[in-house]
């Protein structure tokens, strides 16, 4: 039965990761097989399976809407010339792609994660990186890998606030988990910038002879930036609260990073004299733009401000979540089968609003908005299919608690099976279970909602720190963002890499597993010391 329960994990790995099938085919097969297994072994009734399909189709809409907003923003910025100005700005600061990876994928992506979450960061940063000269495959892989460390505190702390709500919703307890999490990440998460540059240089570099040198010379700066981020996160979680950890940490670290680049502190001289790139660059001195840099960045600034205001101002948040609420509750009359889509609160809506305001600021005209939007919609057909079939598999997997076989849901069956045999060294398993939840469901919050209680129970039964085990769950769930199938489908389609999902999964799997292993090791040391 464990193979049946794990089918939603095993099949995508084989079909996408090994056989390299495109997501439309691989995930269609996975969804069909999981549905058949759910009906035969878990004895899920036809109405539950059909309701799961409807739920998946509805859940795909907010993701597609975010994709639309991100694509329209990119195409609009290209039309107005803002991308050219942003590129020139980066060239003046540093044209070295190692620097740009940290600034955009790691820090700017973390800021978007802190205020938004829900897969938005990679959809914003990957297209921006392509516009700066990164290859599409590098942009997607780096954007997904970077959107891990901040995801445990994403969307103003949602993985803790909501994810741990069925464990303990006491603010003091949630803050203690947040503090434990930042202490573990002080050792594990601090390595993320170094890992990103390693992946950039070794996986996407062309000169084999200089790869090691290109990575090692940046080691002092990437370690410094990672440590700065983690220390600020620890201070924020301790003295401000976990909700703002992934907002304050990247914001302050961006300022520190820019200062270090300008004064050339720990940044190698080569990044200014012969900056590292993946290919020969054109002569950037030929590029010219009269647009002010702030005006060019205005749509991104606006979307961050809108996301932040909509999440922290309670009256505004209440209005946005209740007016024009397109959520679907108790689908087909089945209690508990819901799908949320608060349209005005959605990052997709705020991205679109930011595009409209940005157009008015940059060119004082909305003439290009409608034709751009129509072209974007036409380009998203295959993406919609891949997302829907992926989410059908996910919803059948998570809704398998509705069954006539009197079995636990498939994810809980996996968790209990694993805990039965590995409870003695559970701290090493906890982050991998969290990553497993995000791999399938695409959400650190849902992963923690699903596995938080069992993680807590195992910690209590083994007489080990509940906070440390739950921290490992949350960090693992955040790491699962790197390999989440529908995140990969969404971002790869955004940059024209349809059919390359398996290739992307292979590139993000090792960093995800490495991160989880580091968390397990650090967590084990913490249990020995404290």
C-alpha cells in the first residue's frame, strides 16, 4: 500500500525526472494513475474524484492569473524600454552575473516571497533575469532554488500562522518556532547564496578550466551576504516577530549588498574588470535610455508596496479578501473540499494593477495594455493544461481521506509509515517530509498543515524539542519549493521552456535534498546541545 500512497511522488519523478516527458504528458499520466489507484485501493467514490477535478481546475485559475500578471509586466516593460534601463542600471552597479543572481534571485525574490508567497517570486524574477542576459534554463533553476530560504516566513508568516494552526496557534509558541527556525538557518540557510553561485558557475558556465576559480573568488562575499541575511532574520524573529522576517531580512540585506558592491568590500576585482557571464556579451555601452532608473523600476516598486499594504493594513486586507471573492466552498456539497480565490487580494491582480500604473508613469498611455494582454493569453494554453492535470493529481492525493476503505489520506499514510521505521532519528527525516509535502502540494503552508501534527506528535513521543522538529518541517517545506511540480510548470512556461520540466527538476533536486540534509544535521546538533 505504501507504493500506492507514494504514487503521486514516484510517478512525476520517473516520468519527468528520468524519462524526461513534458509536463503535459507526464502529469496527465500521473493524474490518471493516481485517480485509478485512489478509486481501487483507497475506494474513493466517483463524486469525490469528480469534485477533486473541479477543485483542481478552480485552483489553477489563481496561478494562471499570477502568470498573466507576471507576463504582462515583462512584455510591457520591454515595450516601454524600462528593461533596457534596468539592464543599464545593473551594468553600472555590476554586470557580473554572480552579483546579479544574488541581488535578483536571492534578495529581490525573497522580498517578493515575504510579502506575497504562493509561487510569485520565481514568476517575477526569472523573466527579469532573462531580460538581463541569463539563459531561460538558468533563470528558472536559480529563481526556484532561491525561493526556498525565505519561504518558511512567506506571505507575512503564513506557513507558521496557518500551517501550524492545527498544532498550536498561540502567538508565543509560533514566535518560539520562528526563532528556532532562524537559529537553524543561521548555519544551513546562510549557505544559500554560495550554493546559488556554485550552481550558476558549474551548471551554466562554459569555461571548464576556470569554474572553480570563478566560484571560490566569490566565496567571501556570498558567505557574508548569507550570514547577514540569516542574522537579520534571527534578530527580526526574536525582537519584531516572525511575520516580518522575510520582509525585513531581504530589504536590509539588499542595502548591505549594494553598499558592499559600491565600496568593493569582499567583491573580487574580476567582477568589475572582467565580469563573469555565461556567454560573450554585446557592447553594453551602445545601449542608451533616457528613462530614470526609479521610473523604470516603478512597476516592481509598486507591486511590492501594494502587496505589503494589502497584507498588513487590516481594513484594506478585509476589503480585498471579502469583495469579489471567487472562492468555492464545499464543492459538490462535500464538506471541506474548498478552493480559495480572493480575486482582489491575489498577487495576479496586484501585478496587473502595477502594470497599469507603471504604464501611466512611464509612457502616459494604456494603448499597449490590451494587445499585450491578448498575446499573453494566447501563449498560455499549454501552461493551463499542464497546471490543471498536475493539480488534479495533487487534489486526488490530498483528498484521499474521503474514502470507503477506512484508510488515512495518502500523505498521512506515508508519514505514519516513515515514522514507524525512522522515529529514532526523526530530526533527519523531518525536513524531507516537509519537502515531500511541498513537492506534491506546491505550498509550504499546505505541507505544514498536512504534516505539522504528526511531526509534533513524534517529537513529543521521542521527548525531543517540538520547536526544533517543527522548524525542520518548515525549512524542509520551504526547500520543497525548488522541486514543486506545478511551480516548475508555471515558471518554465512563463519563459518558453514548455517540455523542459524534467530537466529543470533534475537541476533543482540536488540543492533541495542538500538543504534538507544540512537542516537535519544542524537540527541534530541543536538537540544534542540544548
